[in-house]
C-alpha cells in the first residue's frame, strides 16, 4: 500500500526501564513499526503535560509514555505521578477533541523488549485507523505596517 | 511640554477592567494630571475618527482590554497599534484570552444556534440569526463579523507589555503607570507583576503541609471552608501553586480558592497543563481505579484549568476535525 498513512508517534521513555526495553528489542533484532520517535527522559514522572501538548501541536499523531511498573520506579513514585497526570490529561485531551487512542501510558520493564514491540505495533495500528491529527494553526500577530494605510483610510471614511 | 497622550480601548470584555481604572479612586486624579486621555469610549466622547486622524505613534501608551472576537475589535486593535507607541494588554482577556476565550471549545455556528435558538428563555420561531448585513427601509444595517476563534491581543497585534488579572489589581496598575511616567519599564514583552507563584505570599502558606495529599476534591459550596487552613489541603482546587502573584491573594483573603486570573509565571507556556499537573500530583491514590475516583470529581477540567487562558494555550481551541483513516 504505497499511500498508506504513516502516523508520527512521539514516545517518552524512561531511562531505567522502557528505554532499556527498547534497547533490548533492538539488540534482540525484534522488528516493530518505525513510526515512533523516542525521547529518553530520566523518569516517566518527568513528562510534563506541556511536552505532550507540544508534541501534538507540532505534528505528532500520537504520544506514548513508557515507564517502570508500579513499585519499580527508580525515584520511588515518579511513575505514580505520571499515572495520575496521564489520567487527568486524557480527560482534558478528550474534551479538546483528541481521541483516547492517540495518548497512551504503558509500564514496560527493562526485560520486556517484546512488550515494546507489541505496544508500538498496536498503537501505530490504532492511530493509523484514526488518521492524521489536523490541529488548527494558532493565530499569530500580523505586521501592522502593511495594513496601516487601509486602516487609516477605512477609519476616516467610516467616520465614527 | 505637552502631556503624553493615553488611550483606553475595550474589545471582548465585561467592563470589569474599566472598573479597575475607576478603582484607582483619588489616584486617578494624579493620572489625569500627568497625562492627556485622548481616547476612552466607555468614559469620554472621542470617536474612532479622532484616533484615525492622529499621527502614527501620537499616543504614548494605549491600554487595551478584552479578547479579540470580531472584525471590528481586530480593526480597532490594529488602529491602536498604529497610533500608539506602547500597547499594554490590560487584563486576563487581552493577556490570555480570558473567559470569552472558553468559546474556543465550540464554533460560531454552534454558539449562535445555542444563544439564538436553543436557550430555554429564547423565543425565536423564525430562527432569525444576526447577519453581517441587513436591509431595512431606512437603508442597510451592518454588524461586525464574528471570528470563529477567540484570540488574545498579542495574537492579533504585537503587544509591548501585559497587565494581568481579572481585573488587574489596583496596585499593579499604579506601579505600571508610574513606571511608564518615569520611563522605568522592564524589557519588552514583560508581564507587569512579580514572577513568583501566588503561594509564596499566601497568608495561609504556613498551614500548607510539607507533603500535600488530597483524597477528595471539593467545590466551594460543598464544604465549610476553614479560613485559616491551606485551601488545597481542604480539597479545594486552588490555583495558587501555578499562578503568578501580584494580587495580595485577594481571593484567598476572601476565603475562596485562587482561580488563576493572573496567569502563569514566566517560565510556563501552558497554564492549564501545569495546573492539571500540579493537581494530579497531589491526588492521594496510586491505583488506576482509585485515581479515577479522586480525579473524576473535578467538574469541567478544561474550564477549571484553562479558565482564563484557552486561546493562548498550546492547543488553543477544541479540535473539530475528525481523524480520517482513509487519508
């Protein structure tokens, strides 16, 4: 299928578990969809909701967060914070018209290379089914000087 | 030497910002003594033509409040930019989009249908909607066009400074006016308020526990609010941790939680994202079902976290395009 939609997915993986799992998937020569762009962070708790929104605003069709299983966080409770934030963020994204399948949080330990493959493949398939995310561009100020003449003239002609 | 000319204009706003100017009380006389008010539709009888007749940059400073929603507001904003050396976005709506900015959760068509047809108190059997042009025996009548998206002032024109707040606190207005008169302004683009969180100066700061955990979020009418205790600790959604200070914690002093009208501190790009992050972090639950139990009690998360800042947030409006798998 030459013109199949290829979603762009930004993946925030924690340094201690999921990033190592992705590494393991690589060294084990597991094949998975090449649609994810991995960003390594120290902890899933470091994923500021602003990062997720920014990824969507800058063209991502999906965002995946990978962290250590509950109880396994290198920083004790970073992944619990990630879980709570993800829950509230998903509610907000839903209200903002971004479908649930575009945002996913998964616990993948360093030994679960195969889970990286299944999660990524599954997410890519789901986002592909949703299609591209068309977010409207944000308005930016236009150069005033270019309009200067017409405004003055229009305003004078328009009177009060 | 002639006095510097000053203008005030309002776009999509409630009039509360104009009240804030009146709240200067006797000090407004000092302002009038020092400057020449050249345009202020709410109080003085100058017309658009008077502004249009000015030389470019003739006004020293113009305070513009309100979000930009209509073609007329956009045109006036551009005119003020042209005629004024400094533009100050005055108040939350102008600064971040404000309450009118929440209309970005819907589109014009839905909005007009709701307001002019569906609202229970409206009787409009012929389904008449406002038109940009309407012919009557006396001639044709026109209305400004409604934009589909509500914008902050700086999404329409370049803005020099921001006076935050809904409305801006009197102290911040006074400080800004004296800074302008003395020519002691901070770098362009600054928000004219302290760049620290509200909690820093909160009178209830000492009652905030070292580790804050909330097992149930509540709305102000659901509890008897303890006037001495940290509002977050009482389960109320106080935006103090993410909101810029400068209001002397007026709402908290009034025993109500901060709603975030002064906007975020300087390093934050998206107030709502930071607010939801702070609130989710203190939810006292670690299992998915319990987390839902605590956080799903928050009524209208977008309206709560983005109350004043939806148009300037990263997503800025509700996405109305359905994904298209057949692309």
